[in-house]
């Protein structure tokens, strides 16, 4: 009996994996994943050192010029892989440092919770030292004295692997005081969260790190000016930091060339796809790979389904259509189509899926995960869910769709404290644009109370 | 708890970890723990309660011996979440936020588990499973007495 239980538990246990065999991955073309093993086992320190590990930080420490790291990162134009696409080098160049400035923090945003995203998990579970090396380089560049890996609480395996790898690195002299005899001090702790999507927003993350509710902070000041405990703090995504060692070791020109003539953005990217495809998965591909190429690697749509729409990089990106499959997936191109590259992990929607039901699911997520700090988000998103439920059940009222337009517009960029509500608005606005008819089919009732003109102020 | 405090500039930062330490011991965070944590960290009980009630993985009421977190985000939604959730609820005889009568399982929804290539996914305590079909459930749950 116990044997059958344990085999059941093993058979459906989730394991993070890359769908690219070792033979197809090379140091010069796959900086993020070439070291990963086909058996999915962790690359511990010995193996990491055998595979060019800590070579980049060794060179940088010998060179002794932190500004050179920032310059290379700027030239390489490594754009933030957490979804916003902001140049990491530029962010680093804006971090306050100098004689009268206290040394600050280097924070890794490992709070991967964007629906449809499962890339940082792989990097942390199988190759912890690449992230650690990237963080030491980031700390050197930003004059940070301490680092945190802000890890979501559910990533239990990643926490175990990272903590053991941090111990290894500390024992080998890559963390702690006087790293590798350079005189530079830096150490890292894993901080595990306790749920809530909003913790991925960088200022909310800092509040959470400080032991407070994860409400976002006003910007400016930006974290680089005043972050954790008022000190200059840099927050970078896991994948962004994992790019750093190779960029510094091999240079900006090499990095830029990785994407060939596909796009202006350089480098490689962990792309992936989930939803009803034959082989959902992850691949490291040149930046600017098209949706069609990624879908082909996934074996196409499952069964005889056809593609109706897709999200290019998580729940907070806008819907694209099959006609967009041939666009290079980089930050600017996807932005021009009214969406965002986001995390670069595609979610596909099959033809038979109701867009109203899918939007209801997405907005239920955003409504639940709103921190409640500002009104358009706290009140607007549950209202949106209510309207979408009515439309899904065919009980919508005349005017509901226009109300959805308005609620989404009220959540737009600049109208709320952080990017959560704009993230909730983007899929809704694009769904209403491309599939308005489906929403209209849910309207069966006349205009109701919710649509009456409000009482004019002053006449109460 | 004091060891955790050492990782941060201010003791308050250990608040979430302190709540988790209590939770590991008791399964949830009882009222008495709020004041006790506040005392250790040198902050007001309202700050601790504010944090305890904000985060979804801190439980301010008793839960079962095992907590089942079902991912209801988009990729799982597109890959059979509804069927899985229904099967789970009917197998256990409870809905979200409820605990089975024998105190064994509590069922809760969770943010995208980052296991989308294994959708639909769920977690039982510290273990992540996916893809999980309704047929897998009886065998899977049996592993958590």
C-alpha cells in the first residue's frame, strides 16, 4: 500500500525542466542554460567551477573598477526580465553611491507569481550559483553590502537549493568578508515570502522585506535613491541577474550579437509556453524569437485545437492574435502591438475557449491580489469581476460593456499607485477590442440601477 | 526567532518569519502569538496583526493537518482547473476556506504556482504536483494521513 502511495506521489510530482537537450546548448549561445544537465540535477559548486563558474566575478574583482561593470551592462542593454524591460545597466547607473552615501542592498526579485510564468524557478532550482555570481557582480557595481533573495514562500525546493549553494559559496570565500582576497565584503540571505502577488512590485517587495504589509511606495524616491531601510537598493529579477556573469565575462558586443538581426534588443531569453499545447515548456532562445517558432517547439496546439489568442508574457500583458505570431518577441515590437513582452512566457487560448470566462478568471486573480491601497484597483477590480460573471452567465445589462471600458480606463497607467491595476486593465482592454462580440452576447437585460447617472454633487 | 532578526537592519523585518515559526509549531497563528511576537520585535501588536492578515499563507484561524493549495491562475484554468477543483471539493466534501471534519485537510486557492508546464497544478503542504488529473487525487491525498 505504502509503495503505491509513494509511487503516486512521485508520478505526479512537479519538476522544473528545460525542453532543450544539453547537446543543443553551448556557452557562446546559451549563457543562461548551457550548464544545465539533461538529468535535471542541481549544478553545485564543483560542477559550476568546472563550467566557467565564478570566472566573471574573479575577473571583475581583479579589474577593480565597478564603474566598468555598469558601463558594460549599459552597452549590452540587458533589459529587465521581470517584465518591465527597463535597462538594468541604466538602473544601476542611477543608484546613489559615493563617499557620503551608506552602502545599500542588492535585492533579487524571486517572487515569481505572474500567471503563466515558470522560468525563474528553473534557474534557481537547478543552477543557484549563476544567480549568486550575478548578485555579487551587481553588488560590486552598486556598492551593496548585503543581498536578499526575495523568494516566494511556495518555492520550497528553490529555498533549499539556494540556501545550500549560499553555504557552499560562503565556505569557498565567494561570500562574506574580503571576497577572494579583494577587500570587498558582501553576503546574501534568502528571505521567503508568505504569498501575495503584489510582493513582486519592487517597492511593495521592499515593504514586505521590512516586515510590513506589501503596499507599494510612491516613486520617487526610487529604490536606487532610497530603498530598504532608506538605503540605496537595487531590485533585479532572477533572469536579469543570471545574465550578468556572461555579459561581464564576454562583453557587450558578444551579448548584443546573440539576437542576430532579429531585433535591437540583445541577448537570449528564457521563452516558454503553457496552456493547451502538445509540449508545454521552456527554451533558451535568441531575443526576438517569434511566437510561431516557440509554438512549433511546443509541438503546436494540443489535439486538433486551433489558436484563438495568446498572451505573450503573463496575465498582465495584452492579448495578441494568431496574425501576430510572426512578430519578433522583444520589448518594443510587442509594445507597439498594444501588449507587452512581460515575462516572455506565452499562454495560448484555444478557439473553443470563451474569452468572457477567461477574462473573468484573470480579473478574479487581479481583484484577489490587489493590496487595497488605491481605489480604482481595490473597488474597480471586484466590480469588473461582478460584471464579467454576469456576462458569462448571459445575465449582463445594457451598458455593462461600456462600464467595463470605463473601469479598465480608470485603472490605466498613471491613475493608480503601482502597475497592478494597469496590468489588470491591459488584457481586459485587448479582449474587449478583439472579441467584443463575445462580451455583447452576454447582455440580455435592460439598463439597470448601476448605470443610472450619479447624483450631481451639490444637489444632495 | 532571534536568529532571524540578525539577518535584517531592523527587528520588524523578522515579523513574517516569526509568524511562520509560530505557524510551523501550531499549524496556525493563535491570538496570543500576535502580542508575543510584537513584544519580541519591539513593535505594536496592530503592526503584527496587520501583517498576519495581509499575507495569504499566514493563517489566522485553525487549518487542517495538511493544506491543499489549488492553483487557479490562467494556465491552469485553460488546462482543466475547473474539473480538478470540483473533483477535489467533492472528494474532500469541502470548499475553499473549509477544513474536513476529521481535521485532515484545508482547501485554499493560490496564486499561479509557477508550474504552468505541469498544469493543472496544486500543492499539498511543501510538495508541488502537476499535471494532476481528478483520477490522481485519491492516491495523492492518501499520502497525507
